[in-house]
C-alpha cells in the first residue's frame, strides 16, 4: 500500500521527548506570521480602500479569524500530536486523499510561495537601503544560505530561529515607539484612523475581499508548530498554547504597526508600494530613517524566511513516509534533517522567485491554502462526533470558533473569486491535481503487479 489508512488514536506519536519547547514554538508562530504581509500588504489595500478606519477593522477581523482557527488547531494538536499539519489532520478526519492534497498544497502554496514572497520582500527592502543590490539575486541568495544553514541540525536551527525572532521583535518595538511618539504629540495625525462616511462602503466593496485575503496572508503561519508537533516536548499542550498566545500577540502588533504606517505617511505615498515600512520611516525620520528601517526590516524578514524553511520540509517528508512512490522524500541525513524534501522546496522557491509576480502569486497561493485551513477546522467537527470520549484540550466556546472561521474565510474567498476569477481557478486547480495524482498512486499500489509477493 502506498497510502496508510487514517491512523487511530492509538497511532499517535508520543506527546513528549522532542527537542523543541514552548519558546521555540512561540517564536516559530510569531516569526512565521510577522514578516512579509505586514510590511507589504498596506500598499495593495490602499488601492481599493480609502479609509484608515476600515483598513484597521480588516486587520482586527483577520486577527479574530486567525485566533478562531488557532483554537481549533489547538484541539487538533492535542488529539493528534504528530508532525505534518493539515496533511496529518485531514488524513485522520476525512481520507488519505484529502491529506495528500493538503500536503501538496502545503508544499506549493503553504511554504514555497510564501518563502518566495518573503524573499522578494527581503530583496526589495535591501535594495531600498542599498540600490546597487538587485532584488531577485538578493532573494535567491537569502533562500539558499538559510536552507543550507537548516541542514546542519534541528537544534542549531532552533537557536538561530529564537535569536532572529528576538532581534526582529526588538526592531519592531523600536519602530513602534518612534511612530507613536509623534502621533501622541500631534493628535491631529490620528484623524487618518477616524471613521468616515465611506468606511462602511469600503467594507461592502468586493475589493475588501482582496484586502482581507492580504490580511489573512499576513496572519498565515499561526499553525506553523503543527508541522513539527512530533518533535515538540509535551506537544499535546505546548503546540496549542503557542498557537493561541502567538496569534493574540501578533494581532495587537499588526494593528499598532498599520496605525503607525497610516499616520506617518499620506495614503498617496503608500498606495501600490511594496516597501511601506521604509516609506513610513522616511516620513518619520527623513532619509536616514528610510535607510535604517529598510535595513532593519530586511533583517527581520530573515526570521520569517528561516521559520518557513524549517517547517516546510517536515510536511513533505511525512508524505514520503506514507506513500511508497514518494519514499525518497522521507529520507533524512545523519543529523535528522529531511534533506531531499528541503532541496525540493528550495527548487520550487527559486522557480517562483525567478518567474513570479508578487501580487498574483500571493492571491493564487492563498486560495488553496485557506480552503485547506477550512477543511482543517472542519476536522475538529468531524473528530468530535467520531471520538466524543476524548479528554484532552477542547476548543473553547465550540462551535462558535470553527463557525466564525469558516464563514469569514469563505466570504473572503468568494470576494476574491469575483475580483480575480482566473487566479481563483488556478488555485482550485492546485487542489485538484494532487487528488488525481493520489488516485493514480493508489491504483498503481493496488495493481496485481505491485501486490504480488
């Protein structure tokens, strides 16, 4: 057999004994979430929305939606403390084909595309500070060097990740202090955040769906520790706690950061621009501030890149463990790293960097990724009905969190499909291909030739 049946409760991995603790899981959540999205989304949102108040509402809504998802995934990680994320959860709750599809989506849309986008953002900010440095070569170099570093050992990767995340949030804290100080001394600048008669009209416009998609992209990563849950100490508790705490902290951080951007620079200067952080710093501190903030944000983006490069290959390796035809992806080197899975991810990332458009790749990736997250949240409903005697962590206020997550995320997807129908179709096609591939692999595995002794 190339695909194992959905594992039962007794098949779960041990919930302790891995090298990763709560600090690393929390750092992984926050480092994966805080990065490309918050430093690039506002410029695209201002192309469709004209009220700072409505933009902040969408960022707050994204945080609430993501928190609902993290509470659901906290229950899933308690029920199934194994690595693999949606691949493991959908296999258990629905069918191996659903898990295989989610694993494929994670490889393409969940990791390769976001890593490519983060690398392009890194190159853009580095180019803003040093115009002689071209964007895409800098992005390629960053991805290759970080991937090579993660091949050393999991412990070394964890130390690097913790250090880079700490540095990133120290830098963000300094930026927020610099941005809030002028606003407190000149309250008139806060008028950019006040409600206007057009605020509600903004939220009813289909463009708000695209804006929400950018926001949910910025929040993506709240589920990152689930991909390494089998390597976490006391994973049944640690993973879920890191999801909820990390999401709450990032929500507050995102609202404050975007408020600073909107009050520091005029909307016309930010509209359609990728490096909104540098532009806001330039208005706050002049040319020196533009240079320093470009360098700092570029450095912070390395933490996001490192987190995603670390987590992604674990999903691909898990697929290889369960499917004989892809077993070569599960092989690990002597340090325990899934080398071949990491190299496959690296190849896809480099392809996207060289050929991709930032906005199109983002929307394309978000559609299948969010659909898989919806299925992951639905898995909580399925497993509650199937295993009512479970006594681990349970999602609070159930069924409100899964219902709110599914309805709001689906609304954003519908808006996006209206605005970008061909991109939406490409995203759906990304989900259909692995389903067909799984059927082909299963057919090959059960043919007389493959099952003969």
